């Protein structure tokens, strides 16, 4: 019989979808933590669901490797930047594999493929007349002897007055404004603690305002959650868009801009192009053409990101793709943050936990299930409460799902399975009919709803076993056929449930 999730209709099989999926590129300056895992587990579940449906789906990611932070970390360790990011690359892949997160290609933004694609896309943006050059004043750390990247300046947000914000955007959920580091109130260098001073340097800008009309239409055409589209309209698109500073002066670890020696592409220019470069690596390995994935109306591109990088993926990135003649994402799927015990993750509180530490103490499958049971289709934060985690896994997975099989499977070893599927009062058919609703919940990234629907099936299946009590039947020689039937029903109901859970618990 067909698997529960297989496409089917009275008119025959539906045409398979061709889907390209990405998660945000993790920065190569540190390990993966339990907060990062929310996004990669969310994406991996969605990809596994699509593959289980029979769709052609590839999952691509890479390390984000450029910028001042990498230079400083490499210097502290006494290694080259290339050596530093190579070590992180191995560590990240190991952490992801530990939680059954499976990429079709995991690359690096410091690759030859990315350098080439950056050059090609830059040439098209230049040709479109979107680039201008101007001398600007930029914050400089007199003690560290370097211009400061946005993330190395902290101060008070000039809009909502929230302290402790990085130099490019505010992380206060009610603000999320972007700004220049020089606009921060009372800025400090995170490298030395010194008060930065303004110095002049030549920068290149992309004039986003030229694409205002396109971005206004695109953001409202369905790729974003309603609250994101409304937010962009209310905070950015209601007024002229600011020029996007796309370069940084050396010394800088990154790609030098070919037609502007001494200047380097800002990390937010080459990082999303890393999605395409990772696709290129996958194509080269599999005998495919890049244009068939990034210049095709037949392909759906889905980006999974956190709400903190909304601006870059919903304004800058579509503008770059449009200018370069590349496919635009069908969906940018944005999620909230992880809190622990109701509070923001914190090193001071001991809640900033590495993925590798987590996998040593908690079953990764249980973590995947707990996150899935919390994740809806909106931008709400999800909370990791350890007591709730224990209770939920024990109640749902152990008490309801595994219990359905464990109370039957041992008797099957003695009596075998029935030759034909017995009468179960419609339980199997009812669960089969639930497949389309469960599938839609997965499709919508409403995993919390999907888990509720699947556990409802377990709640209906378990009373069947309770009422028929195979542990009692096995003691009566005259009821071995009945025992066989009961166990056959129980294991088939269990099989349905675990197929529905397979994207979460591979």
C-alpha cells in the first residue's frame, strides 16, 4: 500500500514538486548552540517531510566565514583565517549530524564557487546602475588599530533606546530597526572597550530605493508571513529605502572587490550568495546545471531564517536576486528565538548550551520532538523548560507511541502476524484519512499541530490494546488467534504513527 504521505488523487499521481531549501548560514566564529538548533531542526523536518511526500527536495547550507571577527579569533589562536574556519567547518558538521540534521551540501562562503558568483552578481548590479561610491566616516578603534565591523560596536539603539545593541540593527522585538554603527548612542568597541573615533574611508553602496516598487510588490505577493509583510510595510517600505553599505576597507578577511582594490565585500553581500555557491557544489557533484535550480520557474526556493535577520533576507537579498536575473524565493519562513525557562539564553545563567554538550546529556531524538511540539507557523519564541521536556517525552513518545508497540511486539515473536488485516473498528482507515491534514500542518511549518494530530491517533489506538489485553490472551491457549489479531492491529497502527513522525524522528 501507499505510504500515508504519498501524493495521491482519483486522477492519478500529482506532479512532483522541485524544491530548494536553505537555512541561514551559521557564523564560523563559534560552535552551534541549542538556540541555533531550533532553525536547523525545523528545516530538516520540513525537508524530510517533502522527501517522504515524493518531492524532489535538496537542502543546502554553508558556513558564513568572512569578517573582522574571524580575523581576530584566528589571531588569538595563532592560526591563519583559513585554518580557523576549517576547524569550525568540521565542528559544525559534526554538531548537526549529532541531531540527525542532513544537508545535501554543506559548503563555505570562502569557496572558489562563492568568489566567482559574487563577481558575476556584482557585475550585474553594477550594470543595472545601482552602485554608487562615497567617502564616509566610520568608527575606528584606536587601540585595536582597525575599522570596526558592525558587530564590534555596541551601544544604545538610537530609535527605541534599548542598551547593548550591535552596530547594524536592534534586536528588541518591538523595534528591529537597522542603522549605521555611528548612529549608536554611547558606542563602545567590543574588541578593546575603547570609545571609537570617526575616520573617513571610501565605501560602495547599493541604492535600494531604485528597487522600492519591486520590493513593495514582492513582499505583499505571498512569500512572507502576514505579520512580516505588515512589519516591513510599516517600518521600512512606507518611506524611501536607505542606501546599503556594501563594502569594507582592508584589512578584512573576505573577497576583495575586483573593480575597487583595497575594498572588500561586506559579509552580508557574500553570505546569502553562499546559498547559490553551495548549490553549485551540489550540481557539480551530481551532474546538474545551476540554472535549472536558480533560473527556473519550476523550482520553489524556501529560506528558513530567524527573525533577527529578516531585513537582510526580505529586502537586500530579493533586490540582489532581482538585479542578477535569478529566481526569487517562494517562501521566506521566519521563526522566533529559543528561551530557556522563560528567559533569553545567557552564558551568565548557564543556559547558553553548546549542541555538542546537549547531545551528550539528552537524546537528540527527544530534543527534535520537543522542538517540533513547540514550533508553530508564526514568529513566536519557543521556551525550553526542562521539567516540561521530561514530562512531554515520557508522556508522548514513551507512554503513548512506544508503548503501543512494546505491549504487542513481544507476543508477535511467539504467534506471528495475521494472514489478513483484522477488523479494527475503523482505526487504521481513520488514521489513513488523517494523513492529508497532518501533511498540511507539516507543509505550513505548524509542527505543533502536526504532533497534536499524530498523538490523537495514538490516543485512539492505545485503548484498543488496553481493552483487548494481549498479556491476558497469551495465557489462554484457545485465544492465540485472537492474540495474533490484536497484535497485528497494534503494530500496524504503530507503523502508521511512526511514519507520520518520521520527519521528526528519522
